[in-house]
C-alpha cells in the first residue's frame, strides 16, 4: 500500500492515459487584452492577481530594480500553474519533486548572492553581523548568518515540495479508503472535496510565498 500511495508522484501518471500536455494550453489564458474584443473574467482575474503580486514585490524591494519584476511574475505563474494542474487526474505535479523546486530556488539564490557579493560586498559583510550584537558573539553570529544564507535555496524548495506532497498524500489516502471500504464513501467524499478546496488555496499561497521570500532576499542585498 505504501508503494501505491507514493506512486502518485511518478512522472508517468498512468500507463494508458496522460494529460500532462494540458499545461501547454495555459499560455492562452495569459494572452494580452488587445487580442480580445472585451476582457474576459479570466483575464480580469489574472490582471488583479498580477497587480497584487507587483504591489507586494514593490513593497519588498522598495522601488529599486523594478525591471526584475517580470522575472518574479513569470516565476509566480509557472509555480501556480504547475501546482493547480497537478490537482487534476492524470497530470504530473512537477513541483512535488525536490529536483524541480530546487532548480527554481537555486538559480535565483545564486544570482542574488553573486550580484550582492560582487556589487555590494561591504553591505554583505555587514549583514553577517546584526546590529547590536555583542563583540563576544560576533564570530558566532557570522557562522549562524552564513549558514542561514547557504540553506535558503533548500528551505525554499523543501517548503514548496513538502506542501505539495502533504496535500496529495492526504487526497490519495482518502481515495484509497473510499475505494477499499464502500461504506466510508460518503464521509470520505465530503472530506476529499474540502481538502481539494484547501489544496487550491495552498497552490496559490505557496507560489505567492515563494516569490515573496525571493523578493525579500533581494531586498536584503539592495
């Protein structure tokens, strides 16, 4: 049963049928408004979400280097679409694998670290010692801050992966229970629908948290 439970994270979602190609059509939801006679409700929703994300990024990086906002928007929608599409049957959830989420977090972290240490080296050195630290604890705080900087891509990727795995495991476990025990179908059906609604919320929140933390890390370098 344990192997069957974790088989939902295999890239091959089904030996007979797969709907992973559906992610290719997501781009049609983001076409500019000029291609439509009047903006649809989906376009209106995406526009409001984009403005909300831009507002949060603007607050975090304090109006500096707003040209990089397009990178945060693309990263946000990429994670969001992968999270949401993974909730549909026969679609592989890419963000539930650590190799995918780490490849999203590590390049962003490495770019910011290289840019910070090359352009603002003095600021990066002073950031290793928080203000008001006693002189006796200075070397100890440098070690702690250095470790916290190094593990940032790991914490970003693990947070995203763990939240995706947890929800999918609960849904898979409850569906197996209703399949093995028909008498439990009605209560598990209600619980599954509730968890599914929560998973949609988690999919949006996790993508928002990911880019918010990345923008906060960028604000520390500026």
